[in-house]
């Protein structure tokens, strides 16, 4: 696969490093995930586009019936499998 912006600049390893920081926007993002979780009742279906290393997917997995995740980066796909299987 031809290397693209997402593979080069937004790959799973870089995304993981960003979300390990204490940056204010990251904290807000986590609050948003909590908000979504409170409004899922175990029967909903989620499609996550641009999954990255599956941070959102993992956080929401137990609160919905199914999740489908899609990402253009092969590196993100591999990182996702490593972290979640």
C-alpha cells in the first residue's frame, strides 16, 4: 500500500503517545467518550471511522451490541490487533 498522510503522520504509535499526555484537549476527549457511554444502552451499533489504535472502540465495546471499525493505515490495524486480542 502506498504510504499516505495517515500512515506517516497519524499512525497508531504516534496516536498512542499523544493520548498518554495530560493535555487539556485529551482530557476533554475522554469526557466526550464518557458522555457517549452514558447514552448507550447495550443495544446500539457503532461505526468508528479512523479507528487509530482503537481507543474509542475499546472504551465503548461493553456498552453497545456491536462495533465496526475502519482505518486506512495498516499500522493502525496491526496496533489495534496487538492491543485488543
